[in-house]
C-alpha cells in the first residue's frame, strides 16, 4: 500500500465539535456572562433580522434546472428535478419554505441537511430538511462518509447518497462551523446590553439609590421592600415619594448616556451585520445610508454576500442530486437578474444601448421585464445595429468610388437612415 492509500485509510472523522460536544463546540458562556446558542442568538433583533434577510432573499430567487445545448442552455422542464426544486420538494413544503429553512440552518449551525428520497430506479422524488443539531457525520473504515440522525430516541444511519449536505465555512472542507458560535462574544455583548436596558426600565428608569435615616432603622428590609413596592417599575416612574422621620433618598449609579449605552447597542448591531456581511441599512440602521449609496450597497450585497451562498448551494445540489452522466448535461442555477436591476431610467438606457449595438432583441428585453414576447412579424427577435456605424477599414471608402457610384451609395444610406 502506497503512502497516499495509508493516509487516506487513516483519515480522521469529520467533526463539528469541541471537547466532544457535538455542534456546540463553541456555544456556551461568553465573556459578557450571557449564554449564547442558536436559540438565544435569535432573540437578538440584529441576528434575527440578518438571518431573515438572507434566508428570505435566497428563498425568493427562482431556482431552475437547465440542460446544455449546442447554442447555450435552456430550461429542462422535463427533468424530474425541475418541479421538485422550483415548485415543491415534498408534499408538505413549497420551494420557498424549503430553501428558507435550509438557509436558516446554514446561518445558525453552519450546515444544512436534507434527506433524499428516491424511487426504485434511483430517481429523486422528494427532499426533506433535517435538523443539524440532531445530525452526526462519520467516516467508516473504507473512508466513506455516512450520517447518523437522532430522532424519536433512535439513531438512523444514512448513506452519503441519501443526504444533501450543504456546508458553510469550515476547517476540513466537509463540516461547516456555526457563525453564531464563532462570534458568540459579540452576540453575547448584544444580549447583555439588551438585558441591561430592560432591567433599567424595569426599575423605573432610575438608577439604584440609598435611603438615609437620621436614626437607627430597626427593620431595614421592611423599609426597602416597602419602597420598591411603591416606586419600582416603569408604571411607578415619576411618582411623588413621601419620606417620613427625616428619611432622604440619594440616587447612585452611572446614567446610561454617560455609560454610552445607546452607542454600545448601535456598535453591536454593526458587529452582527459584519458577521453575516449584511449592509446595516437592510436591518433598519440608516445612520450612514444616503439615497446615492444605498443602490450601490444593495448591488454589493448581491455580489459579495448573496452570490457566494448561491454558488455553495448550487454546487452541493449538482453534486448530490445528479448522477455522473447527468452532470455532463444538467445543472441547477439561481436567477439573480432581478436583484441586480437598477432604477427604471437606468434599465431603459441600458436596453437602448443593447438594441442599438445588436446584442439584444426586443423580446430579450421583454423577457427581462417579465413581459410577453411579440411575434417575429413585429420584429420581436430581430437584432439590429445603427446604420451610421462603419467598420474601421471602410472609413474613407467613399473617396475611392467614382462620382456616380458615390451618389448611389449616399442615396442608399439616406434610405436606410430615413
């Protein structure tokens, strides 16, 4: 056995764990003292907004199955996967809900799994999402990947060909690591500031203080509880306090504006947006957004955030759902043209350039604008160029013609441009 074979045989199992805690290798306590996991993280508005934006955006994009042709590609409407991916992957879900669920798993756990249901001939007939926190990835003695799914108190063993596995960024190329776990301290800080603000207002929007008595208080607990019962809480804020026996209330603590409470919350929102690579204006932070840069930020969001996820999903689907022979002809692809469209005026100017330079026909444009095509008789599929344009070698050709020939060419040009 050569060196490569020995190394291949001894490869370690893929893991997404730390100290044996599956899928929670970094989940847990943070420097802020808050417990962060996939559930508590979603209680942060910025995390929830980022996950929802990415999941809904990708789920809303059309996903088509294509076949390669001699002239390019065309939709393979007759392939079984076309309706499965475009309309409904199973009897319980629409394509939107299915892809939204997988994307949510990817953003929270770093991995998305679906069970592939096949008929007796091996054709894919359904896809069902599986919970990532119940999945374990193993490698057998032949170095083949297999999956163990724990459900209903039982372990279900699934072959590699029975699972569509979409992995996020990872260290071994097989298992993705959770963005939530990797950035738990930033999310924990956001949770801590939210809790601080909630407790601040629960205490009547006033910092703690000291009740001073000129004499000796026999039962300080009774006095403190009596004070809190009357004046603590937002519903009791700004009530007039009545102090007896020369008592005096002296507030202590740091006001939130001095502790930069609001600034901290804003910064943590930006930090969470940075984790998911989402522009802040998409989660409602318009502080640095302007009418001139929002369109470019949105296009950058599609190119640098959405597109890598789409390529990751497309390649995983192509690898898992098509046979080796099918992959030579068929492939799946998202349609992102709608997300990259500019405003109406910019689109019309671009279409005009396309028509004048002959690389777009009226029906090409109508298709992009979701309009019905027009017939060939009406010029729907005709490609035209401006008649005033000449090849470089033909410039000055009129000077080499005789007088009569020149007149004929000029008259012909006038008719064409007329």
